């Protein structure tokens, strides 16, 4: 399969993957809806429809026999974004069926790359690049990736990471 360039790569593969979508998240900050973050920081309740489209996608993919997993690398103390993620974003993803794991490297850990990426069906790699403030600076379909490296990283971090509910004691 081929996909168009840029952001369209990611959109394409999020629809087209057949078995597995695996995400490695190494950054401490990603841009989110400023209103949502402000509501969270103001102590307002989480809106009932928060991330509904994403949760619907996760559920539909599961019904279709697909699985989605990710490992999020974190360091304490958590910044505002990570607290928002832990309280509002991840619980809904997990409830929808995503296998979301946390790798806390506050007290050390393996030498990990800081390159975020998706690995689709163990064959397709899409890099996600970010500016310091968490805004996307680029999305790139990796041509001829060293799949053994990406698969090996996944195997390593999945073993070291803790399922989200276990991490938060839920």
C-alpha cells in the first residue's frame, strides 16, 4: 500500500492498518485543545464527550479485530500536560480498549530515543516530530526502516512499562 505525503501518511495508516497500531511517546508535552487544558487546570469536571471520536475509533478497531497499544515515557514531577493526560485522556482511551502503558524513568532507565513514532502492522513506521512547545513540526513515513530496531524497542519498553491502571493504582 502507498499513502500520500505529510500528515496524510498518519491519517492513512490510522485507517488502513489491519492488525496492530503501536505508539511510542517520548516527549513531555504535546499540544492539546487549550480550552480542555484550561478547564482541567481550573478544576472543572471532564466533559462527557471528551475525546469521543478517538474512543469511538478505538472501539471500532477492536470490533474489527485490531489492537492499539502505546507506551508513554514519563518523568516526575509531572507537568500540567502529563497530569491532564493521566486524569482525563488516558482513562478514556483505556476504557475504550487501548492498551496504554507507562514507563516512568524518573529514577533512571534504559537509554531511550526521543523520536516519537507509530509502528503499524509491524511493517510501517511513521515518525512524529515536535517543536519544544509540543506542536507538531513534521510527520514522515520512514522509507525502508530498520524494522528490527523498531520492533526491538517496542519489545524492550513494553516489558519495562506498566499498564496504566496498575501505574495509577486503579
